[in-house]
């Protein structure tokens, strides 16, 4: 795999976005083990732009790790400053299959209601009413709540 090539302007934008980020992967004295590479890959998949902290004092070793991560994970190297590395890779599209939850209540429904005229010769009036999950439609074409609100407050009911 090869690393992603970015223009200097794109790299500048990603550097600015990464400024406030904290390192998500820490590389210890063992260097780049397969477990570390796997974690960097997972972090790139979930975040896209990440910081990696390397605890090695050898700058040449950090530079080779930086290039190795960019090549193996096909990521774009954004910045190497001190012991921090910034990598970017576009996030893959998330394919979520919608699960049908049987416990969910139905959403709003639209009903057409015919209101007949009190005068005999006129055409009936068609109204569209939206009924929410906690409401019901009466026979007269009115929308009512499923549970009626109490007429008095709890405090007043407890005093009588």
C-alpha cells in the first residue's frame, strides 16, 4: 500500500484540525508491533485524523516509524513534531442496517378528515390532521391526547 499524497494547503488544514487533539495511540519501547499497527488502523477508521505519541528518544527511529505507519496503513503523513505524529486517512463509509425495534411506538401519522357542511348543498371540507404517537383521532375529527391531563395539580388534589 502507498501513502496518500496531499497538497500543502490540505496538509495545513489537517494540521490546524489536529492541533487540539490528544494522542490516541502510544508507542512504547517495543516500537511498532502488530498490535500497535492494528490500534492505529482502528483509530484511523474511527477518527480519520489522529495523533500518535512515540516514547523513543531516537529521531531517526521515529521518522522511520512515521513513514512505515503511513505506508502500511495507506494514510497521509500530516506532521511530525517532537515525539508526536499526526496521520490522516479518509474515514470509510459506515453501512448500518436498520434494525426494526418492535418496542418503538409509531411516529406521526397524517389523516384526511371530511367535515360535512351544516348546510345541505355544500361540498364537504377536507382537512389533513397530523396525529402524534400519544394522540388519537375522535369520531368527530378532533385530535385528543391518549391520556387526558389532570384538571387540577397534584398539590391541590392532595389538599382536598
